[in-house]
C-alpha cells in the first residue's frame, strides 16, 4: 500500500525553496519604494488638494494663465492631477511585488502573462477612478452604472489567480483614497502570506493537512478509525491526487498506453506500489477505435525518481505496456 | 497509403533497439520550423516508449526555402563521422537560428569534435551522396514536405501533435505481437 504517513522527509520534499536572494530583493525593493513614496509625499503638499481643474483654454495666453494657476497652488496645496499622479505611482510601486510573487510561485503551465499585466495596470486604473469619483455620490452612481453595463468575463487559469486581482484592486483602492500606508501593508502581507503558502505547499495533500490541523501531534490518517474503509475513487485506494506541484520533479500525470486494460492494470499497479509514494488512477480509455490508455497521477519515491519509474513500467509491465508518457513534462 | 522505400537499414542513422516494436522514421530539415517543433515530441516519444521505439532520421533539406538546410545536413553527417551525429542533430534542432557556417563550426567545437577534421569533411562527396540518396528515398516514399513521418513503414498522415503521434505509435506497437 502506498505510504500516507506524514514524515519529516515528506514535509521537506513538499517544501519549496525561497532563496535568500528572493527575500533580499523584496526587502530592498520595499525599503526603496517606501523611501521614494515618503520623499514624494513630503514634496507634495497633499494636505489641501485643489478642485478638479477646468479644461485649459484653447488659446496660448489662456493656457499659460491656467498653468500659472496650477503652479500657484504650491506650497498651499497640490493640483488634483499631480495628486492623482502621485497616488498612481504609489499604487504601481506597491503592486510590483505581487507580480514578482506571481512569477515566482507559478509553473510554466500555470503561468498567465496577461494576468501579470492586468495585476500591474489594474491598481493604477482603480486609483484614477477613485480620484475622479472622490466624494461625489453622483459620480459613484455613474460609475456603478457604467460597470454594470459592461460585461467583464474571463476564465482564469487558476482560481488562486483571482486573489491577485483582488489584491491589486485593494492596493489601487487604498492608494486612491490616500491610504498609502494601508496599500503598503496590504502589499507586504499579501506577499508574505502567498510566499508562505506556496513554500509549505499548504493543503496540497489532504492527509497531511488533516493530520496537521485536526489530529493530535504525531498522529496520522492511519489512526482515524474507518478511514481505510472509505471507498477509493479508483486504483488502490490511495485516494489522493497529488497536484502537479513537484519541486523535485517526482510528481506527474502518467498516460500509459497498454494492449488490454484488464491485463495491464495489475502489473502497472504492482510497479506503482513498489516505486511510487502516492498514486491514483485518474482515467481509463478503452473501447473500439481507441488505443487503450490508463492515466495515473503519480508521485515517485525519492529513491526511484520519475524517469526510473517510467522505465520500470516499460520493463516490468511488458508486454502489456508499450509507452508511459508524462504529457505535462 | 505511401510506404517507406527503402526500409530502414544499416545505412540509416538509427537510435533504439533493432527489435523494437515500432520504427519511426523522420524526413527532416534542420532549418524547418515545423521539424524544430516536432523535435521535442520525438524526444519525448523516445523516452516514453523506451525499448519499444526505434527512431531513424533521413535528410530532406529544402534548399529552395532554407538556405542553411544543406550545410546543416552536411554538418550532421560530418559530426556523425566522428560518432556524434545525434548530438549534432539535437543541437541543430534546438538552435535553428544558428546555422551559418560559423555557427556550425562553433557547434562542432562545443560538442568536442575535431574542428579541422569537421571542416574538412563538410564538403566530402560521401555526405553529399548520402543526402541525395535520402532525398531520392523521400520522393520514392511519397514524402512531399518536412517533417514527414513513417511509422512501421507507413506514411503518418495525422496531425503533428504529441497526443496524436503517441496514439499512432502505440497503435503500431500494439499491432505487433512481441
């Protein structure tokens, strides 16, 4: 039976590396961004922000007068456009670490480059909207009407990606209402929590998470009465699919091409019992017109490795197995 | 359906056991982007099918549209003379934008070949004859473009996608009683 016991080795292998360089880069970035924002806010007299200016006159003389009026607001108050620019710069600076963390924590398959661009641009737009709306109830209703009229529909690659969108909106919102410190805190907390969840692969395996959260220290799922009797979804009752988060490259979806499903399956599963730490049968393709295939989610034992496991399948389950493909690799 | 002619023999560049259940033959051009895209699929197939697959490569340089194709084919042959055909084959496919004469010499150097010997054998008549024979066999087998694949001697007409190719290879393997 495949092993389910939580061990320090398992915990270690599940962990991902966050190098010192990553932490150092983020820290230096936040310090520099903080200094820049503080300098900007010290330069700008944001205590009193002027009214939204009228359009500058079309003639040259009128435009010069308009510009003089804007400059004359210093040092008593900043023109609203300068204030907006400052808020947008702050939002931009504070959202960049989110984009960095997104890149750091995603695999190539899950990576969505348009999401990164969205996450970076979104807080700038949100900030601008809030600067325009300010305290106007009428403008707020107009905005709600516009948003209701436009349909935004997009399927995200990962449900977790939505969190980045919300984080980005949060930073934009806070910046737009001059709560830069809140935006900064949100950015830092988001980055820390997201990196921690990724590093510890939190909740990736049901057994490990359940044992950690719900059982006494040192106990595992084997101690839960009746757990073994739960119906297995397929296969040997391993009952869990390890997601394709495989820092060590030992987890994979294996598509195995066979001659006959019934003849091949026991041989394949004997190899998996021996060489895999966890495995689950995910799909069987059989029937006329199809090449019979068995698809397993597999995590190879550390001492074996995925490549050797595939070789063992070809060798030990021959002649029934003709190929063991890892399509995600 | 077109059939491979002549069949795979000792003259071919072959990797994999002679008694493999499936033999995959590629007519390829090192400058062809579709061949370049197919290369990782073939690599994956070799890994996934293990000893069940034998892979052979034949040259099909499309000189009219790919100015470096012939020189690259000769470079692969010249590397083969020093026992590194497959290393050069893989390298050329991975670096399809680096196929000038200078690049080819650099590839040879980086693969640890004797560069003087490599340079000397680039123009060897034997390589030209071999490439011409491969071209003639492509035309005889009904291959009209690159990449053209033959699975157990039969022309593969399906899409050049991993899943489709793997399924075709598996079908061919299962059709052979071990």
